[in-house]
């Protein structure tokens, strides 16, 4: 590590001001990626602006079918929320599968989404639910937010303050986890709201999280894991690494999608 200045703002406005007034500041959410890269000297911010103590960015609110999760809410809090589980148990289950207890008690949903790791779990949930990401400047639909590996629609200095969505009629998540990191080698989130079905995949795409239109159409016609058996997944745009080939991930998408539907 090296010398850096630490700031602990109490409001979103203070956080934005601190970032703009510093030479090379970075927002610190849960720090699960940033602190590790700093230790490796792959990132050297002059200042850290800690968002975890901004009260307006914390907490979970369910009003009818409308769900709002503060961006500074930890994975452990999402997993343990009885109110959220009553509205959308799938996102609670997803949060409970992230990393280990230390990661879940430090990492935040906003930090995960802003980082947009291609193997992270939350991008699949947010895209699968058709959620909206609320920032200190605007609202961004999930379909417009993810722009590639570690890349999002966020502008310089923009802060995710909350995530909102309508609770689906049914939803499920299943992932094939790396046994060491617990990151998704392939994870699939499915959600059904009325006649609309969304299927989002993480951990497999060469450009990050993506939707599978063929599966969405099949499940819209018949909500059953069996209808996915005949669908072929093209491996040409999937990741291949030491853990799994693109073809293996293509098969995992079908297997995880079936399990997600059954979980829902």
C-alpha cells in the first residue's frame, strides 16, 4: 500500500464534492475490488471517498410491489431481509451465494454494480428484473447500464444511490460457482412478470452480462424448465479460460437456466 487520504462523507452531496475536489480520488463502496487492486499497486488513488456511511444510501424498502435497495446495503443485509424475501426471494438467495461471510458483510450492491465484474452475481439480477439504477444525477434502466467488461453508463463522479424494481410474479437464480472465489463461472437469473419473461446470464459472456432472447420467448409461451432443453446457445460470444471452455459455458447456461426456473 501507499499513502492515500481517506474521507468519510455523511451525504451524497459531500461525497461528490470531495471527489471533484481531489486530484485522483475514487469512491469506496465495499472495497472488495478496489482495496485488493491497491495492495497490488494496480490502482493508486490520491483519495478514497467512503460511501458506506451515507445513511441515505442504506436500507431496503418495499412498498406494495415496488422494491428499493440502497446502494450502500451489504450483500448480507440483502440476504437476511425478511421484507425483501417476501417480495423477491430470488435476490435474497443470490446475495447469500456471494463470496464468503467476510465479503458479504463488507461488499455492497452498489459497489458490485458500479464495478461490473463479468462474473459478479448482481448484474444478472438487475438485468433479469429489468431494474432501474438511481444515481445522484439521473435514473438508468438496467438494459442501458451495462456496457462491457468492467464498463457501465456511469459518468465521472456519478454515484449509484439506489436500485429499484417491481417485484416479479416468479424469479429464480442458479449459478455454477468457482469453488475458490465463489464467483459465477455461469449464473442465470430468470424473472416472470405477467406475460413478460427476462433471462439474464453472468459469468459467461465475453462482453459481460447479457440476456437470452430465445429462452425468454420459450418461457413466455410456457413457463417450464423442459422448454429450454431444445434451445441451443451459441458459444462464439462466450468466455473461455482455464476454468471452462466457451462450449462448456454454453451448456452451463442451459443447465443453470433450467435450475433457475425450477427454483422459481
